[in-house]
């Protein structure tokens, strides 16, 4: 479901949860010696903080940046969306650095970094591999990657899906956390957040009936996949090689 | 070792490490459903943040407060040291609340709280039990206690020492993390921090020789326990029921 | 008058004035013992700050939140507009909490709160009663309600309009401030703010003449109620059960 | 009662209360047209904030500065204590200006200012008149003076004590608030703050008995005025032209 | 090139560079005695900061405000765009003042100011003279004007273009810095910023070919001035008194 | 002149001026292509900020750190004084990094850095050479060193004194600014600051006469070098191989 302004009201709260979790989990894995470096993300007086690179600049990346700043890490947010980087720099002041993303710039930033959070979303497509195996190796032993793009296939060449029961593995010396459906791990917060987002739509359906609710809210109507036994949503039809019937509410 | 102004230069860096870890670990345990509440410390838009109570106002408590603020938690720091609370309030502005600690006030604040960090140091004595069993129960199922005072015996009636290999247990429904020597879990940061703190003293010993170094630095001299085969430090002698010989460097 | 992006350029400055005043007046009433609690909104070292709930998330609510944060109060902003709450949380960081508004959540938050600021705007309709009499009572004696929605009928069951000369009354033990046209109390600031907002339109009317100015600015044209002796604005016509003539400038 | 480091532990909480109140009351009086200017301290978008001058740099002044900053006022803190001004500037960053106090500098700063908060403490002496009648007049009609030094006689030539029941008067066109014992107006906060400060001493008296408590705490002993029917405190004796007996606990 | 939302993606990075430079250069010229006042923009403890006025509220003005705030200057941003001033005030909190721009208000603010940064953009027209010669004189000897609008003819009556090799002149006692193409002075930063902004368009041209790239991106197509030997852009044609051919990609 | 608490009241304001100037000048030299890198210290959106290393942690270093943070640079403060680094980290939050200074750590941090500010004070001795020629070279062409320690001989192997009329030179590709008596370049600010600091002592001398003023203020008495034609200050006598007469006011 996508609003006319391009925002995704039901996805946004889950992205905030995932972004905050990604930062907290990254710091936690970095602490544990063995897989991680045995290092505090924020350092202490006289010991400089760790260095974190966030690739992406959407809701997940912004939430992760907030938490990493809060932990006093040194954060660089990388993205191809210059207007969004300008917003983040204006918003977070000098507390983060922003850098336009391209392969060479990514290679320079992740080299020796302590943590990389990957959140690269190409709507309707697999996530691109922004981290090559070589770049992963350049982070050095005990560094950490949290790949939030794993639901779209992962954004590192070395990423493969893991689960909450067995969340991490080490490859090229680097700890990988690639759990799909991350927000499932904080059910209390996720349930509240998701309910908050869906409730207005459920109320609309209850108050006006399905058909009227669809007519009153174009975004709701566009999110409908089937009606009267027929597939009516183009992108879904494309996936199955079918022809979509017209959406009667548009 | 204690400087004339009462600060403890070798202990302070480890206290910073322990305080930061306590906050990060508390948030981490709160996230994990099962023992914890499955809740994000900082909440997300529309879901209010968790509530954390820090008991104590020294280096550990200050470091923990910084990190919890950074995670966007609602933080109350409780202590009997009103001058220190004034400093913290002036320093952290409206981002934390401070409250004078007494049993009734503590009972009110921990009731329903998500996280309690205990850091109560009475020099040369066991930590007082600031949290009774009943107060612990009032936090509710899935709440978290991190007891940094565990090295002095623990500050909750329900605290008992645990280890890095088996760090937590649940009592009265509340997750307890009571690992002794917490900084041992982040060896890279702790080693750098501790080395930074001890190096000037090691250099003094190397540059001037032991005896001259003692004469030049009263704090160093006072920290000496034995000399020429004799016990020369009063408090240590007291513990063993012995008589201390005079310290020749004072 | 409403711009294409939905903002209301002439109303916004008055809403900023009202929001700031609401927070300052709420703190002031809380201070005065007798009706109020004799309590400082921001507390002092060792005495925790008061708790304020703002219902609404528009210009009034944002301005009120700024001032209450500045006074070091504990602030929760409640609204049904999740996207706006996300903006506020990103903007004000961890200094306020946000919570999605529904009757149960509101009941929980106002229970025992020191101050409630009500700013609920449903365009063209009476404000809904977000605070029931029972919720008001639950705030406890000496709490304060500032109802900025009073111009639309008030957002608490217990609200009734008051005036600058007799601004408050006590009901259910709670001080109510329900002055209509709040900005009238700060004429210097309000005049400057309103003049700043209206001047560009007055200049347009002076520079281009009425008709041309209307044609150049659709928002201006849409704000016109009568023309050539005929009522041309739909919503106004509806109120009087009349039929609107077409607006010649659209 | 004064600690060896010069701080006054029982006075400090009341000074925090008075400082916060002074700022809130100053803003409130400025708002009310008639005596005040009908002006919002913090301004709104497009209307610059009011200008406040704080004379003094102790606990009262610092608390007042915090609140005025929080209201988005333009604040200048003036004092002869350059080291304290350096602390405030380091602490509050660029959010306040500091200026060394001398008659010419004060005259320049209060000229046209909206609010002056006076908090000038010369221990054991009447407050100096830092604002002459002419300087008061230069603030212009509807400006506000809150004279927290009124308990020591007032720091403006035009100050005279007022009471909570009749708190203000206008002289030279400027509203004067000169209530003695300001914290009495917020009994809930003041009682909690004062109790927090005095409790440790009461406990010491209860635990050890009066005489032993005096011997254990030099500051407590020095604060004793009479013992065994004899006046033992020098400064008090001086006031009455008497000779003080020796303090048996020193 | 202008996006549908009115932003100018290729111009914005250069405006950020120019705005930051304007503030740094203004502070630098103020420091140097002789032409400047020999004054530190941010003051030190006991010496109040300098006063800066920024006229304009776009990208240049915002970047300049950030840097001047960072230098601890007292900053007032003036503009006719009230909505933008509201954004800036919400964004920068109480650290800047905003004031609606009109001749009288500008005259009041620049009187005695240390620095004026002029950034007034009227698209497709010469910059208006917001500072008259008299206003310039009122700043006083050794004040500084940085006129970023010089590329559109300058926004002060006393402005005339200068170059990087001979950047300043003094008129009415005030130092003028009116270098055209300011970002040329920081080639490393400017090149990176400009490349970041243009690269996506170059990639699109390379990936899809010119014609297809134009069809895929309306903003790109609209920015085309000539095609197949014919002038196709209206505003450019207007300048030369020519008739534009239709743009085949729209 | 040194107070009992070790602070130097007459030197501190000049150190604040020098620290702020050092940061502003460093940024300015970095901008100018030719000697400097043609780079903006704070970067812009998509272009990361420059990296600055401050060696020292006293008044100069703190003032320089404030300004560099304000310019959005990435700042690391290095010092051997761990307690002071803890203060700075607590004070500036996550906006700067701190690192204990030793030759290896300095070499790592300055490698590739854009700016190094040197402020190393060993009372009564020449500044140590904390930057070797090799470290200077490792910064790379167009980097900048501002050596505030030049009055004590300079803290880089490549430093030699320069003057306001010819302030810089290039060695090992790095721009050196080593002007002695830096505050002389901002006479207005420096004069106000110095007058503020000295005035209380001048008043004491005027009010009480020289001899009585000396007796009332031990710090003043200790600062006296000669009395009644005899040299009475030990350290000065040592420099000239003389014997100091006793100070009659101590």
C-alpha cells in the first residue's frame, strides 16, 4: 500500500523497528569477543568510538543512524539519493557524515569499519549487491554486518538468510546478521506499531463497508489484489504471467 | 588508588565501560521475548519508549544514562547525592529526570519500569539492598535488572553473581544480569582504556624508580600495600586483623 | 484560506502563538497553589518534572511541545496521525514521547498527569470530546487543562468557553483554561505575526487589483466568499442552506 | 550552612526553584498587556524573540537561564565572575551570550530589554544596586523586572518588597515583581526539594545524636548558632554586638 | 534544471558550498583589523558574540545559518517566505531568530550588525536591492557584507562584482565581499559535490541514450535548450527574442 | 598569575581567543587552493567533512574543539590527561572523539588528517615535539597545521615562528600557521576580554593600595616579581641565575 506522496504507511513503522534493532544488534555483536571484536561501539574517554557505515537513506537507515548516534558511534550514511542526504545532514547536524554512494566510495568507507548496516531497497526488485566479498573482507576480523535488505535477497555478496533461532554466521572473518523479518523479535513493540498503522484502515472498512471504503481512499483501492474472484493488480499479475482485470474502485 | 580530590583514576575507565555495557545489555535483554518483554527500549513513532531507572549517580550511572538517553528511553536517575543530581540535571538538561533516592521513591519509580540499572557503591562496604524482592516483583514479568553492584554483593535482594558464560536468570519474573567483572566482555576497549589509565604510573615507575616515584606522587604512595616485606596499608591490615607498619613514603 | 499543499498560511502564525501560550499558561496555573498543585513544571534537581500530555499534532501542538520541552517537562504527544508523530519524533529526538491516540491510550496517559493541552481540529466540524469527564477526574486535584480547541466547542466533556477577564474555573478538581481567541492576550506578538502573514496578500491586491490578484493566486481566489453581490463559496453556502454561485476566478 | 567547597547544600534547591520561577513569571508578566508588553518571550516564526538580561551567575541565574533558553528567548548573562561566565558559555554553548558586568555594560544591555532578572548575592551584605532608576526607565514601558535579590534588599534602585497576594507594581513604566520568599508559591516542589536536602542531616542527627553528628560533619558543626545556652557563632554575635563563645565541636 | 517539486538538484550542492563559505569568510574578514573590526564572531566568555543578519531563507541562507550558529554568533534570518521561516525556527530551535523581511525591519536589524549575508534569489530576474546605501552605512566601520546574490547583480546598493584574486573592497566603511562563482575557491569539495549531483543524469544518458533518457525523466527533458539544431526552450528563446520550437520529449 | 586551584585567570581569556581563532584560521587555510586543499572543513551533503586532530585538552583545545564541531568537522582531541578527556567527552557528547595521546596514536590520527591544531603546554618548559617531520608529511599535500604552542617553541618538528604580516609557510607540503601572539589579530575582542580579566585586580590595587591588595590576595602576591628593588620571585631568579629575596606579602 502506497500513498500518493510515495510513503508506505503500513511498512514505515516496521522499518523504524528494524532500523533501531539493526543498530542495537550490531553494537551487541561487536561487543561479544569471539565472533565480534570485543569492542564498545561508543568507546570511552581516551578510546575513540567505533566506526559505522549505513548504506541506504530511507526509514530503516534513518532509524539506525539515530540509535548509532545515540551510542556515540562515528556514523557515515551513504546513498545515491542526494536530496535525502541533504535532509539527513540538515537534520542530524554534524553528528553524522553523509557520502554519495558509488562502488569506490563504499569500498573506502567500509575498509576497517566496525559495523555496516545495509538497507538498500529497489522497489519490486532484488537488492543490489553493494558490498562485494572483497569489501566484506576489508572490514577485518570481528567486524559486523547487519543486512536488513535480506528480505529482498541481501545487499552483500556474502549475505544469506538466517533465522531468530540461529541468527549469525561468520564469513571472511566478519559476523553476518541476516535474519528475515527482524521486527518479529520485539513482538510487543511491533504489534503496537503495526496496530497503530492499520487501525485507521480497519475502522474505515468497518464504518463504510469494503466497497465504499475503497472508493473513499485511492491508496486503499490501489492496494487491492483481487476482487470478485479476479486478479485486479497489475504488478502481481505480471509476476504470475497473467492479465489483470480492471480495478473497479479506481 | 585514590587521588587527593577523591577520584579514582584507574577505576574510572572501567566504570565507564561497565555503565555503557549495562545500558546496552539491558536494552538487549528487554528485546528478546521469552525472558524479556519483546520491547524496544526507545519505542518508535506512536509507541512510547520504555522506562529505565538508574540507581546511583557516579561514573557507572552517568555512562549508563548517556547510552539510555541515546536510545531515546525515558530515564530517571536516583541517588542520595543531591549535588551530583544537580550536576546531572544541569548537564543532561531535560533529557533525564532526577529523583532523590529513598525506599518509597524507589518503590514508586521501579513499579512497572522496564529496566533497572543498579550502581550503588559504598566504599569498603557491601552494597546496600536498594531493591527489595517486592520491588523487583512490582516491575512485572519480562522487566530487566542489570546489577553493576554485584562485585560488592549486589544491590537487589534477588541478585546473585553470574558469569559471562551463563549471564542471566529469572526471578520474580524479572530477568537478572549480574555478571561480575563486566568489562571483561569487551577486551579490546577495556584493554585500551585500562592501559591509558595505568601508563602514566608505569612511566613514572620506569623513569624515577619505585622509591622516587612514590615520593613524587602521594596518591601512588598511599596505594602501596606492602614494602620491604611488611604490610603498610591500614585498611588492608584491618581486614586481616593485623597492625600496619608505617608507610615510608608518606 | 488554504494553500494547495493543505497549509493555512494566515492561521499558522496564530496557532504558533496559541500553542506557545498554552504551554506557558499551563505551567503558570500549575504553579499557583489553590486551584493548581503548587508545582514547578520542570522540577528541580532531585524532584522529577511534571508530566504533560498534548492531544493533537498540528501547529498548536508542536509549538506547545517545544515550550514544554524547554521547561524540562515530560511530554507525550498523542494523535491519530502516525506520519505526523513520526515527524515529531524524528524532529524532537528523545525529548518527547509520541503515542497513537485512542480512548484507552488517552485514559492511561492523562491519569495522574499534571497538564493536558487539547488541540484537536476536525476541519469544519465540532472538536470531538477526547477527554471524558471521568478522564478529567483521573488527573487528580490541582491538575490543569488548557483547551485550545474551545473555539470549535472544546475537546473535553468538561470544557466550556471562558474569557481573558475570567479565564479559569475548576471542575472535577481540575483547573480549566478555555479562553477563546487566546492570541488576543499578546497583542504585540500577534499583530506582528498576523501582519507578516497577511501583508503579501494585501500587496498583491494593491499591486494587481482585486480581480487580477485572484487570477494569479488560486488559494486567494478560493478563499473569496462573495463576489458581485453573490455568495460564491460552497461550504459557506451549505451552512446557510443556500446555493453558491460559481467563483469567476477559478 | 556552607560546605568546605563553598557550596550551600540547603540553599541550593530553593535557589533552583526561585530561578526557574523567576523566568516563568517574567515571561508571564510580559504577556499580559496593560502592565506588560503583550509579547511572547520566545516570539514565533517571523517575529523575533524577546531579549532577557540576567544579572548574576549563581544557582538562581543558571536556573533562570535554562528556562529562558527553553522558551527560545535571547539571553545575556552578566556577572563579574569571569570564571563562572566561562563555565556557563561552555555549558550552554551558543544559546546564551555572556558579558562581564560593569555599570556601562549593564546600561547598554538593559536598554530596551524585555526582561531583567536580578540575582546578585553578596554574602552577609545588602545586594548592590546594579540597576539605577535611569537604567530601569531605559527598558521602556511594559518591560519586566524580577528581582530575586529582594531578600537582601533588592538590586534595582526601584525595587521594594512585595508579597504573593499583591506581587507586582509599576514604576518608570516597568513591571516589578519583588516577592520575598518566592519558592513559597510552589509548595509541593519546594517541600520535596527542601526535604531532600535536609533529610541526610536529620538522619545523621537521629542516628548519631546531636553531639556526635556535629563532630562527624564540620559543616554541620559550623552552622550551629547556640550551644548550652551560649551564642557560639561569630557572624551572628557580630550582628548583636556580642562576643561568641567557642564552638565545642570544632 | 528544476524537478517537479521545484527543487534544483544540480544547483543545491553549489548553494550549500556558497552558504558555508559565506559564513566562514564573513567571520574571517571581521577578524582582520584594518578593513574588519578585529572581532571574533563568537566572542569569548564575558565578551558577547557578534551579530549576523542573513537575508534570504533558501539553501544558501540555511547553510550560512548553520555555520554561524556553530561559531556561536547571534543570527537573525530575514525573509518574506513565512512558511520557510517557520521551518527554520522549528529546525534550529532557539538558536536563531527569524524576522519577516521588509525595508523597515531590515534597516533595524542591520543597524550596528557585524555581518550581513545577502542571498536573495528572484528566479529569472535581477536580485532586488534589499540593502540601501544608507543601511550599509548604518552597520558602522569594519562591518562585513558577503553578497552571494552578486551573480544576479547583487542585493546591496553598494555591491559590485569582485574576483577571487581581489575579493574585497571597502565602501561606506563596510567591507564588501562580492566574488562571483564563490564555490570555485574550494575546488575539491565543489567538484565532489557537483559530480555527485550530475552523475545520476550522466549515467541515465549513458544507459538509455539521450532520447530515451529524456523521455524517462521529464525534468531532464525540460532542461534541454536545443534539439536537432533548433532552440526548444521558451525562457531562453524569450531572452533572444526568438520563437522556441516544441520540445519533442514532452 | 595562578590561583590556588591552578587556573590562570589572566591567561584564560586569551587562550579562548587563540583556540577559537586557531579553528577558524585552520578552516580558512584549508579552503584556499594552492597552499591548502581547496576543501570545506564541514563538507556538504554527500561530501564528508574534513578530519581535524587537536593535540592538547586545555582552554585552547576546548575552544578550538567547540568551533570545529560548529563547523561540522570530524574532531579528535588527543591528550595525556585522561580525566580531562573524560570531561570533554561527557561535555561534548558524541560530537567529538577523544584519544589518549602517545606517539603511535598521534601518528595514526594525523595520517591523512586535514587539520592539526597543536596546543601543548608544559608550564615553564619548551613545548614537546608531538609531531615529528614524518608525521607532518603523512598528513599529505595541502593539509594545515596551526601551532598555538609556538610561543613555547612549537609542538611540531617543522614549526618555526611567523608573524601576522607573513603568517604561513609550506613545509613537507603542509601549510604551517605559527604566528606568535595570535590574539593580537582580533584587538577588539582581545582588549575586551583582557580588560574583563584584569579589571578586578586593578580595582583591588586602587581600592586598597598595592601592599594591602597583595596581603588580601595570595595569588596576586605570588605573581609579584620585584619589590623594593629586589627580585623576589623564585622561578624568575632561577632563569637569571640569581637568588630571590623573600616575598614580604606571603
